[in-house]
């Protein structure tokens, strides 16, 4: 199975990534999962942050009895290792807390894991990704139906997210062209990019499309599905909210990537309190602005909608 493969399924896979560490990916995976489960949807959350697995902590679970370790080492199925939570419709596939790095998974283990994730019987499968652009992280991002990125209003986070999306897009382009037997062409053109006056990934893709019309058709088809949903987390003021719109234009201009700005979540002390008290946020802090923000983001993700910005500034 290639990273580009999309299987016709009833449920939807959402992967939550974004490059920078500590932006709230795991918090949002747990909270969006809880939001969906409370709506009565059957939800499975997968902790793919190999080496930094902590999704279970957001549900107040200290040391999960089962984890991906048994999947990798004992051949257990994903069904065998599901961990229950306090929410009726929500189960977890907890991370491999014994391994120290993503490199410990072999290529065939990765493919086996992806194949089984694609077969999980649930209305929503949410994958919590680790920080950085490790190939396993990018591939897990690319198998999703909805590729969600979490950003905080900081310059470094924007840079990291830009690189994360660029790396994912480049991997997708390479995978698509490999599938059709044109892998060498991309590398060749990229290596000689100065000669061709190519300054960024968008220009590389445009060059490939312009020079080889058959490649253009393939890429147009495959890349039309490369759409990213952006969540802005730890927002502290109105300016922060509008940052999402600016980031959207930058990504379109330099990467040619379409983005849906699905909403923001304000900085909320109740979040760390819920983590410290080991009480799931969406079960114990339902009256907070943060919970309302998450519900709005969740609704947009479900319906394919976008945030409506106040004051017509969007
Ligand atoms: N909206 C928020 N308001 C306040 N604190 C938040 C908010 N979102 C996340 N946090 C806090 O930020 C910290 C990091 O969150 P989290 O672990 O979800 O980030 P992450 O992106 O998954 O990090 P990593 O890259 O290490 O996996 C946690 O302590 C969490 O409680
Ligand atoms: Mg995390």
C-alpha cells in the first residue's frame, strides 16, 4: 500500500499534526474525539506519537494495560488492544510507551499498522501525531481523509508548520509519481532547480505540470484532495484569531495548498487544570469557552465548514 492510497470507507480518518511540539495536538485529538463521542458517534483515537505517547494521560489513564507494543511485538490486532475510556463511544489505541523513537518501527510494521487503521470499524478515527516531520509521521498524516494541523500564534510554530506541510506535500508528490513510474523525474528537476529557476515546491509542481502534460493531469487529480484543516490553538486576543487567515494565504501562495481554517481554541487555564487533575477536559469543563471553541471546530470538521470571522475582517 502506498501512502497515497485512499480506500472507500464509511468512517473518516482525521490525523492531527503540525510540526511543532507542544502546540496542543494531543489535547485537541482527545477533546475533538470526546466531542464526537458525546454526539453519539463511535470513535477510536490512535496515539501515533511513538516515543512521546501521552494521549492516554488526557483521559486520566496512568499506564495503559495494552498498547501498540503488543501490536508490534506480539502480533495482537488493533481490536485486541483497544483501551476503554470514561466516554461510552470512545476507545483508545495507546502509544508504544516503551520505544524511544519512531525509527524503531520497521517499514512492514508501519504498513501493517496503516492497513489495520484503515479497517477500524468506527465513524471517526483520530490519529494523534508527534512533533517533527519524521517519515512515519508524514505517512500517517497522508493516509487521513482530513489532514488537520494545529498552530499556535508564534513565528516558530508558523515556520515549523509550513515545513511540515511542505514535507508532506513533497512526499505525496513523490509517492504519486513513483506509483506511476516517474520518481526520478522529480528528483532530477529538484536537483537542478536553480537552472530551471524553481524557488519553491509550488514552482516545482508547476514546472512538472508544464513540462510533462501527463504528469500534470496525474498531479491535478491527486493533489486536489490535498486539503488541510487549520486549527489555531492557545489564542489570547483578536489579532491571534486573524493570523489563521494570513497563514491560509501564505500556504496557498507558496505551496499551492488549499486550507480550511476550521477555528480557534483560546488559551484556557482549565486545560492544564484538567490535565493535572487527570479529568478529561470535554467531560469536566463543559461550561468553559475552550469547550465551546472545540465544539465549533468539531462541527466545522464534520460539516466541511470554516470559521466565520467577526467584523468582516476574514
Ligand atoms: N488551549 C490551551 N490552553 C491552555 N493550555 C493548553 C491549551 N492547549 C494545550 N495546552 C497545554 O499545552 C501543553 C501541550 O499540549 P499537548 O501535549 O496537547 O501538545 P502536543 O502538540 O501534543 O505536544 P507534543 O508535540 O509534545 O506531542 C499541555 O500541557 C496542555 O495542557
Ligand atoms: Mg502530543
